[in-house]
């Protein structure tokens, strides 16, 4: 342990070894050490054995369990990348620079083999914040019913698609499917 609770740390500073605590908000693991991903004060939860950084800057606006809205920027087999635009329920846009990802294990309650069937680039999604490892490394989930795609972008013509009888239909004639939220079409 390099520091004690409430110490001020800078991004990249070593907090402790990976064996000592479980990394939580605004921390990341590198070469066996847990490091701070933002400037702030160290918070230790002895009961849950977690270590996190409580930031004095903007990031405390984004918390674990928040619902966020963003758009899909890249889809890999196991991970969909999301640029976060706003926190749901808060009446303002987020400062840019928040990026998250949806891992395949947290995309849907059912077993799926590839995220390519659930998300497409340009889709707008609503997701729940599971963990925050840094401003560009936010762990998101869309396995809740009211999370997932709320606006699907047509792969043919880049227009947003309408939901008709459980299917996504575009005015160009394309019919498609996604990991659709129960809030489809709304914000
Ligand atoms: Zn279309």
C-alpha cells in the first residue's frame, strides 16, 4: 500500500498492488498495480475490500448504477464501444470524453455468440453504468429490459428505423433486428 485513505493522487499514480484491494471507480490495473485514472482522493472500503478514487473534478457527475445515453462507435465480437452523451434524468449534456463499452456477457440476458447481431455503428443506446475505471473506460450493461438500443441506424441509408410489431423497419425497405430497449424511440 503506497497511500492511505483520503490521500490526494494524480492520474497514473500507484495506489496499491492488485492483491491488496479490488479496483473500483476511477482506477485501473497495470502491471500488477492498481493505479488512479483521475485526480482525487483515495477511498477504501474495508468491508468490500475495494479501493477507488473520489474525484474533485467533473466525474462525480457519473456514478455506478446511473443510466446513460450514448451512441455505438464500434462493434467487435465481444465488445461494443459507446461514446456517452448524457446521463438519463439529468437535464444537461455531459462534458465530452466519456467512453464506455458493453461486454458480450452484459449485453443481454440470453446467450449470444456475437455482438454484431445486437448493435450497429450509429445506434443510440441506453445503458447502465456497472463500473468506472476511467473517463474512457466505463463498464456498461444493457441486460435490463429498459436498456439497449433506443434508436437503430439503418445500415443501408443511415436513417433511424421505426419499430413495427417488434421488428425494425426503415423507409428504404430494410428490415433488421437489435438488442432493443423497452424505451425504443424515446429518450
Ligand atoms: Zn434505410
